[in-house]
C-alpha cells in the first residue's frame, strides 16, 4: 500500500489532492447531529460549487490574473476547512441552515482577499495609465 502512495505522490497526486481534515464528530443531541450533518453536506456542496466557478474562471485567465484567482481558491479552501472543523451541531443549524451567499461573504471579508483585490485594482490602474506603444 505504501508503494502505491509513493507512486501516486511521485505522479503529482499529493499536490493535486486537497488535504482535508478527518471528518469532525459533531456534538449535540442525536437529532441535532443528524440535522447538522445534512446541513454540513449542503455547505460542502456549496463550497464545491463556488470553487468550481473560480476554477473555470482561472482556466480562461492569463497567468497574472490566474495567480490572483488561485489565491482566492486557496482562501476558499482555508475557509472550508475552518467551517467544516466546527464540532458543535448547533453552529451548523444556527449559522448555515440558510446558506445564501455565506461562502462569498467569508471570502470577501478575509484580509487576504482584500489584499488580492487591492493588488488587482493596482494592476488594472497601472495598465490603464501605461502609454500605448
């Protein structure tokens, strides 16, 4: 089995596969845990949906913009790990029952995203002010 893992990692599998934490055992009453597990599945699907959207955009971008989009994807995956590591069933029931645009808000409020956004704006302004050749 370890030889298969070495081959997989040697082929780049480790770099391609996100490192997901072990599933967290939720705490709460049995009915809360059952309810929260359903919500967690939906939350994970929402993170997948948003990540897929960013990946599609990144594939169509030139290298500089793609790097910024990939940085946003990394923020998204950090936020996913943070949310999915929560142990209290009540957290999911209270805060994630209605998903709306919570994933987008998590990203938009992250200081790293704000820095990336500033970086993009600065480059856009520089491109507009450069004289034509």
